[in-house]
């Protein structure tokens, strides 16, 4: 179980608002499998008048499978933050990411 508290300060040239994030992650690992879920709520410090709310959030579920000591398959499904205070996108848009991670740490030490 992991808790997240984060403050991001932005230059006014990048974004008029800074962000305060609060959330958590829970993960279960058994042998070669790992499952996790994460939820983060984000609050804008300065809300433009055009936005309805100063809150947005992200949610994702991940699955990892360790193929061997060097290679791990990972996939994540979820919904990202709605954007930033300059430009918001459709909050209903989902994403899916898959990939292979290669680790060479123990290989290089031999």
C-alpha cells in the first residue's frame, strides 16, 4: 500500500495553475504475477473561470508478469487526468499501454 501527496509548481509561462495531488496505490505480488490499482485526485490552485471544477483525477489498473529474471511484461489500463488548467480533454477517454521491460542489473554484475 502506498500513499501519494505531491505539489507541482508551474511557471505562469507553462500553466497558470499549480497542482496538489493526493491518492494511493495498492499492489499484490505473488511469484511472477503482480496486480495493482492506483487513484490520484488533483486539485488546481488557480481555477480558470471557464472550468466547472478545480478537481480532476486519474485511475489505472496494472498487471505485470515476470517472464524471467531479465524480462517483465507489463500492461496498464486506465483514465488519465483531464489535462491541465490551459486545455482539458474528454475525461471519459481511456488508455491502454503494454510493454516489455528489460533489466540488465544482475547480468552486468556477473
